[in-house]
C-alpha cells in the first residue's frame, strides 16, 4: 500500500451565489453566508461532499443523487436570519432541518412560547440565538436545556444555555477501565479469551545487574584525592 493517502474524490471550484449556495453536478448545496461571492474548493466523494475555504473545512453534506435537488443546512444561514428573523418561518432550510429531526418539537414549543412572550420578531430572534448555541453545545444537552427552560418559563437564549450546561455537568463520567496486570499505559490489553490461549511465559525477570558493573567502573575511574 502507498505510504501517502490517495485522494479519490473529484475536485471542483464553484463560486458561492447570493443565496449562499454552490452548484455541483447539477445539484445545489449550502455553505456559510460569509462566503457569498467567494470561490471555494469542493471535494466530491461517492457518498458525501466536503467544502473548503482555503485549508478550512466549512461544510460537509451527504451527496445528492437525483439532479436538480437542493440540500440546505440551517446553521449556514443563522447570521443572516438573526438580522432578518422574519425570513425564518418560511425558510427551506428550516423545513429540511425539521425533516432531518434536527429541529425538534421542543424547538417549536419553545419558539411559540417565546413569540407569545416577546412578540414575533424578538421571539424568533431569541430562537435563532438558541440555534447558534448548537455550535458550542451538544445537541442532546441543548434539547434538555430547551425543555427545562420551557418548563420554568425562561424564554431567553441565556437561560437555555444555563440549563444545557447544567445537563452537561450532571452527566456521569465514564468509569475508568480496570488495569490489567502486565499491561502498559496507553496500550489496550489483550482480551481475556486471547490471553487464556497463550503459552506460559517462562522468560526470566529482567535484571539491572549489568548496569551495576558500569557504576563500579565509573567509581574506579575517579582520581584518588
């Protein structure tokens, strides 16, 4: 096998249009809105598509097979939506996020409560701020934070972030793996079934007697005062 990995994807360099999308093989994919007007590098693989801005990976999508289809990531549009929150309810990216299960009924329930408390514009902006939290918090903790904030009537992104971090802190740590006698730190021990089939180790224990000889030689080389 070659020492260096061999790239099997197909490279292209499309330009990001004003809708923050690129066209690859007759299909459209979203990228972050900050890249509008830029030329990006796209590596197209058999099952996925990876987008780079310079050396930085900025988007990764499952590859579309049928031509003329569009795959949008809601997270790519949040910076634009927070300035124009009225565009969120009818956004195609929101519909695709719902269909994929990333925008859950808990999101919708919290959104409705926030709109009722703060009004349409400010309530939607609060939801977008919550969606931005997903860049720093695991999805399951964010859902727990939304549910807890909704239950307590705390309808701000700060309250959701606080509850999500509480959920993260309450999660039990994984138990430490037991140390197998004779194993070395950082090296996975052999399974017990494999060790049982190994022949007995009859080798003598290691000795440092040879190093003692070096110490005696060093002492004999010292000059007599």
